[in-house]
C-alpha cells in the first residue's frame, strides 16, 4: 500500500447523489447498468455506467443514494459517456456492492 498526503486525498471529490434513472447496458463488454444520478444544484445530474448487475436490478436502484467521484474526466464506455465513478466494495466473490450513506443526506454532500 502506498501512502498519499492528506492534500492528495482532498483532490478526490467524493459526493453523494440519488439515482434518478437506471437501465440495462447490454452493449457493454461486461454486464453493466447505466445510471443517471442527481448530485444537487452545484453539480447537477451526471451519468455513469457501472458493473453492478450481480447484486442490483435497474428498477430497484431508482431513489437509492450512492457515493461517486465527481471530478474525474469523462470516460467513453462503449457508446456511453461516463461522467462520474460510482464507488463500491467487492463482496467475497469480487462482485461490486455499492457504497452509500446509511441515512438519507442532501444531494451533493461531500465526503469528509
């Protein structure tokens, strides 16, 4: 594990957002779900693609709060432009489990 400074950590802008829309992304190389996430007035709505199909169905993601890095440059994922990186942790088999607050918080709140 390499060390970073606290200033390096502060450069990573992790915010909470609420999933507004989710749909399957069958064109992706690996099974994925497209997400449209509301990060509040300051950041607005951003979209992303996430490989979370093992534990999540698109229709059950709507309304869920998730954490995401919002200051990476956009990245082309197939024909879809991903604007944020949704955060997750691997389960015992390596499949992604989303990270989010355990209580509802205002959209756009920054991780401290």
